[in-house]
């Protein structure tokens, strides 16, 4: 492996280059010393390579509660009862299969790793969304015994065709979302619906350790550049600390911490209460939900603080896998094309992590790491084609957070598909690029103008990350 000897300028940022390759944008160890060299089905499921033995034991405990199913109450399995009353999955791993990425359901199936956020116009508590009065802030299509499911999700598709400058045609699939068999009556006429697929969770602890100053610097640098890219930070309420904080997670940067994300997913997706969210997500219209048995022998919370913290720790120290195929000439060519199309303005390659903000829920091994996640953690207007029309915190209905790109090329190995974007509509990297609009329209147009060999090289580079 050739080590770093020089730099190249990419968009707004100074990036490392490898000796002998002025177009290689990142070194092999995507997560610094935390990086694991892994491919295949379990590539996203390894702990950071530099953890202590004690931390590895805690990782195993957290892994158990992340991946094993919770059961209905009352049950003899008292440490894992309390599922529901409404839910979309029976475990965290039910959505994040192999710690990886979800996908839209197959025809005739109900979604598990794709959820639909709900709200109505207006601002809710702490500047957040205003939940739909009957169904709350997300639609749960499964329920325990003697409780009605909220209903079923209906997904339609419309084909959109286009053409590259060299004459080759392409087809995109635009999804539409609806509901049927609603268990508690009609939704509000002005309901806002936003689909969100479960992302891969490698490296989230490293993302949490990126200094806030670096993220805000991204926004200032973009605002000063004349190219029209204007990323903005989201600022949201962190229920685990009781204070506002920079949004880093979720498709609209609507969650500030892994801790909040974990407590919220337990509550909303599985129906498990925690110290952060001690009440079930039942609305006043859902009397059977309100009357359903509770886990932990009827005592709140259903997940105790120690177990919850172990699950948070588990996610925080999941390692990003090393890059692959760095010496491939097509990858090197794709790196130059990535630069020239100004993709790295939003997908910023490199950071150095600071100290994790919640040391008790993370590891000091994550600090001081030179990482290559390829994100600015900012919100961007992505145009009408990707708009959901649903504000979330400071995010508008046209804005989405730049997702990290590390591990994208391994999703097919881990999850058996290559569905990308916030709702999994894109079938691979190239389709994801073709959906870009708004601030990213100029970059998409550069890709449309590329000959086929260059398009393939660009995809090869992204899939090497």
C-alpha cells in the first residue's frame, strides 16, 4: 500500500493523494485505525479494529439485543418482552439486516426496512414535526394480538425515461405511496408523508465524533463559493440530553445523536419503551393500543438503561470496511471525474474526529482518527423529483442530508441489492446520480454528458469507497 505523500485540491477541500496517483481521493483505511479489512455478507458487522477486549465484550452484548427479536408481553422471556403494540419490525436488525441497508418491499409484500413518516403542517414540540392526529408520526403496519394494525402501505411506480448525450437511454422508477385498510379511520386530509429506508450503520460513531465546527465550516465554504451549492445544518432537539444539537443522522439530519436515534427507533419501530421515551406511541384514537399489555412485567421502561446503552455502544463502534480496488485504472479515472463533476463539494471525503460527545456510550478509540466518509452532514435542496414536501426541523420538503458513501460498494454483498437514496428508488449508483436535482443539477448534467466509459469509471470509483 502506497502511503500519503502529497495533496490534490478537490472542490472546496484539500484532500490526500496516494504516491503515483494524483486522482486517488482517499486512502485504504476509511475509518483510520478503526478500519476493518472485510468483504462479503458480514462486512458491516465488525467492531472497530482498535477496541479493547473489555469493549469487544460490550459490543457482543449490544449486538445480541440489536439483532434478536423482541416478543409480545406477557412472556417468560422477560428481558425481551414488550413488542408493540404497533411495530414495523421485531428487532433493530430486522430493518438493518446484517447492519446494512434496507430496500423497498417486493410486490405484494409490506415494508419492513422502509418506513413512512407522517405529520401535518405546523410545528410540533421543540421545533419538530406536528404528528398526524390519528396515526402519530410514523405508520406502523404490524401489531400484536388483539390490537389492530394501522393498515397497509401501497406503493406504485412510474417509469421515467431519459437519454445520455451519447444516445444511450435510461429508465428511472418514480415511486408513489398510499395506504389502505386503515385500522383507525381516515388520516387528516393535509397529511404529509415521507418514505425513509434504513441506512447502513457502519461508522456512525465516527460521524458523531466529527467536530461540529467542521460541519459548520462546510456550510460557510459552500456559501462563499459561486457554484450554487448551499448546504445548511439542521438543528434539532436531542431527547437524551434535553437540549438542541446539530443534526447528524436520519435522512433529513433530523436526529442529533446515536442515543436519540436508538431510543426513537426502539419506541417507534419496535414499540419498546426506554428512559428517553417511556410511553408507547399510541394516539387517543387507538384505544386497543393503549390497553395492550406492557413488557418488563408491566413496568416502564421495557428496555433497561444498561441494555439500551449497550445497544448504543454497539452501533457507535461498528467499523467501516477498508476501500477496495485502489489500483484499478478505472477507479483512478473515476476519482478524477468525481472531482471534476464537483461531487465532493457535498460528499466531502476527509475529516479528523474529535472526542466522542458521550464517552459512556462510545469509545475513546474513535477519537483522533483520519476518516473518509464522503459527506458534509448538511441539508441540500435536491429538486422537485426527490422532494417529499415534508419539513423536519429546519429541513424543508426539498432538502435531504448528504449521505456518507463509505461502504456503498459492499451493499450488494451484505444485503443482496443495490437500492440507494432515501426510499431506495435508485437501482445502483448511476441511477442515484440521475435523480439528483436542485443544487446538484449541474453535477448530474456533467454525468449526462459523459461517454459511457467515463460513466462506468465514475461508478467504479464510488463503489470502491
